């Protein structure tokens, strides 16, 4: 009789473990919302200079995840016929001129000004040399951290390099639960993140639907 109880107990633990893993997987993901906006720019998107400010939140987003995004994004867009060149904020010459380490009462929420316009202006010559038709600004608009994981909203803004007008924009919403696993599966998470962007670009007709 005692062995039966032990077996039942073990089976219950197994079921709870499976449920917990399923919950963790379901709690991690990225969705995009362009609110039905369709690309209305006059120039075809063929070469994009990417200004990424995601590394401002490396501690929350995960260094391995960001490294994978940095690696996968150019390849994914090149498959769609779009050349890219990336400038991440921590690689910008202006990074040392701005103190971004000040924290408020809650370290999960900071309110320092990020010099997005200054970085773009300082990079104009390299942007022209690259032959960019557009620039894509990737900005972590909101990051909420807790002991169980993080939720972050990313703002994506596509700007015509010739007219300086916004041609298209979207927002992505990601959640990452890390009770047991920390910065786990960075490759898979980045793939979902990047593929979600490509799908959104197709839906909005920023790029062709030939791969859909």
C-alpha cells in the first residue's frame, strides 16, 4: 500500500512539473501590433541602417539574446532583399558623452533621456556611405523586471533617409519568464523575435510577400 502512495505521489510531482514547464513556455513570447498600418513611403526599402538601443537594457533582456538578435536580423532581412548595417548604442561614439546609469527609487524603471536624435545626426555620413534608403530605430520603450522574469515593449520606427519622414512603425510586446532557466534559449527567443518582425514587415507591405 505504501508503494502505491509513493507511486501516486511521484506521478503527481511529474504532472506538476510538466504543467510548470508548459506554463513557462507559454509565458515567453513576442507579439507585434502595427494597428493595420501599411507602408506608405515613396521609396523602395532596399538598404536599412539599423539604430538599435536594445543594449540599453541588456541586463533585463539578456546579453546572449541581444547577441543573437544582432546576428540574426541582418540575415533575415537579406533573405528579403534588404541590406542592413547596424549601430548599437554602446558602440556609438556618443555613448561616452551621456550618463545613463542614474536610477530612480525602483531600479527596474529608469527615466534617463536617451540621445536618439544625436546618435542619428552623428551617423549621417556613414548612413549615406552605406547607401541607406531607410533607417530603422529600435528602441526599448518599456521594460518591467521582477523576480520571475521581464516584460518589455519595443518601438520600431522606419524612416525614409531621403525625406526624414516616418514611413512605418510598429510595437512589439515580449514576455520572458525565468524562474528556473535565466537567459535560457537565446537563439530560439531571438528567432521568434526576428521572424515576428519580418512577418510584420510583410503584412504591412514594407517588404514583398514572396516568402510568405
